[in-house]
């Protein structure tokens, strides 16, 4: 199974070097592969290297699913480092997509 994560890491490196470095998803995939390979410091560095967007701009460009992918990758790295204070942002994001109207819950993905 580690071979699959190593292949993903290699492919994301190639994609970033080939010009996909402005796509935050590449960094999220790279960080996920590094986490699975128990290379936590490198995963943290990968997420720090991704292009920074304002939350609203990020959602406009990559959609809520893309934002969720980045938040999940960030949460995995934060958990590995014990950074619990960073969970406010992902939780707030999730609550923004859950609206309670007239006693029924609508979830938007």
C-alpha cells in the first residue's frame, strides 16, 4: 500500500514542477501522501508552500468541495502536531453549509 502513496507523492511533485503549482489541491494530495508515509514535517511544509487564498476567493475558484479537501488535509497535519486551536476554521466552514430552516436541516455539499 505504501507504493501507492509513494506514487502519488511522485506524481504530485511532477505536476507541481510542470506548472500545476497554483492548484492548492496538488499540495493537499502531496500532504496526504506524506502523512500516510509518516513524514509529518514534510507534509506541514507542503501545506505551507501552497498558494494562499482568501476563503471566499478559494470557494469561488475551487468550490466548497475543493475547500473541504484543503481543510481535511490541514486538519490531518494539525492533529499530527497537536495543534488543536486550528480546528475552529474547519468547524465554522462546516456549519456554514448546514442551515436549519423550519425544523428541517438542509446540508449543502
